[in-house]
C-alpha cells in the first residue's frame, strides 16, 4: 500500500475567491493614506468600512 495520495481521484480544490474589495492603509506617522479597490456597486459598503476604521482610530487611546 502506497502512502502517496492520488489527487486525481478527488478532483480539484476550489479556487480561492477574490475579495469583493480591498482596502489598504499606509502612513508616515503623521498622516494616513487609504487605497481602496472595489467595484462601484460596492461603494457604500467600502465607505462604511473606511468610516468605521476612522472612528476606531479616533476612539483609540493615545
């Protein structure tokens, strides 16, 4: 008996799904830049996420 798995019997795994949008933050210590890549129909959701992050930073103790 072989300990090698024959993956051809099981088919291929699911391809990884691309996220619906991508938000990244960059900063230099004083300022923060936000880059968002998204389909325009996701604008409201992305806007909400960015605003939530800003609120989190405002509430963060300094």
